[in-house]
C-alpha cells in the first residue's frame, strides 16, 4: 500500500509545483503588462502635449502675413492625422505601433520644415511668444524621447519574460502576446548632409 502511495505523492507534488509556477508566471506577466500600459500612457501624454502646443505655434507664426501658407497647412494636416490615431494599450502590436509612429514622424517632419522656414523671418525668430513656444516644443520633444525609451525598456522586459522557458509555455496558455517597440524612423541611420 505504501509503495502505491509513493507515485501518487510524486505526481501530486509535480502538479502542485506546476500550479504554483503557472500562477507565478501569470502574475508576473500581468505586472509587466501593467508597466507597459503605464509607460504607454506617458508616451501618449507627451505626444498630446506636443499636439496641444502646435496650434499656439501656428497661430503665432500666422501673425506674419507673408509666411508660407503651405508650410502651415502641412503642420496642421500632420497634427490632425497624428492625433486621429489612437492605440489602446491592450493592442500594442508591432503593426499598430508602426502606424502610430509613422503619423508622429510625419508631424515631426512638418514641424522641422516649419522651424527651418522660420529662419527666413528674423522678426518672427525674435518674437518672445515664438521663442517660448519653440523652447516648450524642444522640451516636449525631449520628454517624448525619454517616454519612448522607457516604453521600449518595459516592452523589452515583458517580451524577454514572455519568451523564456518555461514562461513561454504558460504565456501561451494565458494568451499573452509580444508587444511592439518604437523604432527609429526610416532613413534615420543616414546622417543628414550639411552644406555651407
């Protein structure tokens, strides 16, 4: 009788170990996912801050009657497109993140063209409102970079935990999936050409 009880005890201990490990993995992945959700909210907050600054910047520049209307229209359209793309934190797939990033990159490009065009207008460059808005925009761009870096670090930690053994087995059972990263814009690896 004692010999028959031994295999049952071993199976029960193995079952208990698997159960405890499965619960631990699930809880860890939930915590990591919540960390990603928090860092994603910070990314969205910084992008919203930038979007909120743009109308003030555009209105300040509009005050100069001979300013290129095409440049202002490009910024307004890029802002509209960038703010229309919203991603739920639970759906941070690489494809959705790439779509979001593409719209934000277009807005960054439009803002860059605006700031380059401003160089032709010394009165505008000296305008105190414009200088303050430009400084706020630069600070926001730095905050965006930090938020994106923090987000990528959270995603890296989560994806690493998700892919390691035996976590990958339990993650598959629970339906956890890899999250996407922010990546450099296409062509960012090429340094810009500066000519004098």
